[in-house]
């Protein structure tokens, strides 16, 4: 394609200001929502770690360990490739731990598994 003699006087490039404002508002809303979810997860784990029941405390430690593994693998392999694989593995592991502890001893084990699931979402 030959553009010899083409006039580009009234051409514009980039995103117009009204769309910039819309993109900023959407990005800010998503950031606030993600921060709120992270706060809920942190509060849940903190409640588990401060619980008097040893199984609930253990659930808190397991969740902290899973978060550390997820962060380490995300840094090592890249978050895009890792989030679904490791996140699904964490979910399956928490469900299995909750089911095993629920059927062996039902004292607070289901609560710990429920807290674990809720802090990962």
C-alpha cells in the first residue's frame, strides 16, 4: 500500500479523554474490589490463627503455607501460567483436607475447611 501524498492533518491517535475516564473508573473499581476481597481473606486467616481450637489454628497455618507456595510458584513460573493450575490444586487440597478431617473427627474440622475455602476465593 502506497501512502504517498496522503494527508494526515485531522487524524488522532490514542484513547480519547472520555474513554480514559471510563477506563480509569473501571480499573479503580476493580482495584477496590480486589482489595476488599484480600482484606476478607486476611481477616479470615487471622481469625483462624487466633482461634483456641488447635484444628482451626492448623487450618490457618496450612492456608498461610498454601499462600506462600502460590506466591513462590507465581514468581518462579509467572502468574498467568500459574494462577489456574496452582489455584485449582490449592482448592482441591483444601477440600481433601477438610473431608478427611471431617470424617475422622468432626470437631471444628468442617469449620476450618470452610474458612480455608472462603479465604481462597
